[in-house]
């Protein structure tokens, strides 16, 4: 393999980045070979192959997942020019991985159920209100953002507060789905009022012609803030096409590419020079003020406790409702 071919392992399988890869190919004459791998398996694949790496670049959908394996040395740090100005939480301490779009958590509203914006929730705790009983939803632990959001609340407010909140949501009839995609689709189909999703899910679902709105939670001064995760890119240590890999990272972080990702998928640019359009700029989002290291530290225990509470997927397909809500229906 030469520097004229770039091999990508992608733990991000939707939205499909094919248009981005095709533009990169056209601009650089570097062919892109993509292998889609389930996002919970892709880091293990890189670890298993580290003596003879097959991939040049990892593209995936969780900071926490890559930070959890950074110590294995499977990534080659790259101080991309755009990333040098990042806030610390947008990159690895040694630049081994870099965020390329953020995905803040927000509440997607079914406007057929809640037509009046003044009645929309403004805090996560509002979802435990009796008026929303049986009409709130989120993804199972299939989605890393579910685990990370609860970990962030644990770190910011303590375990008692976090698990009491989860229990209140469950007691209020929280419905859990196998993925963020299934959660957004279930919002209208199942007559739910509110879905906790990544903000990009709202933009994609709206552009498909669905009657939805977006509410931002806990944004008041001194409030909890909302959890913000990110899609990440990393150069693989021992890559056979390292120059092509670094060129791709630079392309992905460029303002034009970031603008396109916001326009196509509603994803939040991390390059401040990008045009965000209808997407809320990252600088205008109050993020839950917790270090990524702490969220990563809490990952396993959060996942285990959520599983005990019924958030573990049942494996019945991408549109199914999990055991947590089935048990209450």
C-alpha cells in the first residue's frame, strides 16, 4: 500500500461519510478504502492488529471509547493546525485523537404532542414530570452517548443525584430504544413527546419532513449544562500511508468540510471558522463541566449500573424497545 491509498476503519456508520471521502479523493488523487466496523468493536480490532496495522485512519463516534484505549499506543499523535487551538476536552492530551464534529445532547420534541414551545422542557429533571409520563425516550447502552451522559452527570452532581434522576425517569415511564436512530424514529411513530438525542438527530429528522423541534436543557447560568460528545479521527500508529492519513485529518478539520458536515448532517463544527447555519455553534452551548478523563473513568461502572436498571439492549433489531420499557408496558 502506498500513500496514494488511504485505508479507513470507520466505527461511524451513519450518517454515511461517503460524500466527504469522495471529495477528498477528487482533491488529492488519493483513493479511500473504507471498512465499516461496529463502533463497539473497532478499537479492539486496532489493538489486535497493532503488530501489523491494516488501517491508516480511525473514524468513529465516541471520544470516550478512543480515550479508553489510548494507553495501548495504537494511535500516532498528530498536532493538526486546527486542533492546536482546541479546548482540552476536544482532543487527547497528546493529540493521539482529535474531535472533528461535536454532538451535544438535546431534547427532540414531537410538536404534535407538545405544540406550544412554552411547554417544552428546559431541564433534564423536567422529563420526570407527571405530564410527560410514558412519553419520554432515549437510547440503550448500545449508544456510547447514553453511557457518557450519565457518567457526566455522576461526575458533575454525584452518584446519589445521578442515579436518583435515572430512577425518576424510569418511574415516569421512560422508553428506551436500541439506537439514537430508533429513538428518533419512535418519537413520532410511537407518540412520544420527548426524545433525548444528539442534536444532529434532530436536524436529520426535521429535514426528512418530521414535525419536530429542539429544546436545549440545563443551559441557565450555574446549570448542569448538557453533555457534549464528538466524532473523532485518529492516525493509526504504524500506518502504511501516514502522509495520506495526516492529509485526510487536515481535510476533515478544514472550515469548508466542517461547514458541509453541518449542512448535510446537522453536526456541530469544531472549527470556529466554519459556517454553522441552523446548527447551534459550539461556543453557544453550555457543556456539563466535567473532564473527559473522569467520564472515561466512570464508563464501565455506569454501563454496568444502567444494564442492571434495564438499559441493556435486547438484541431484537435496531427498531426494538429495550427491556427497561417492555417491563413497564
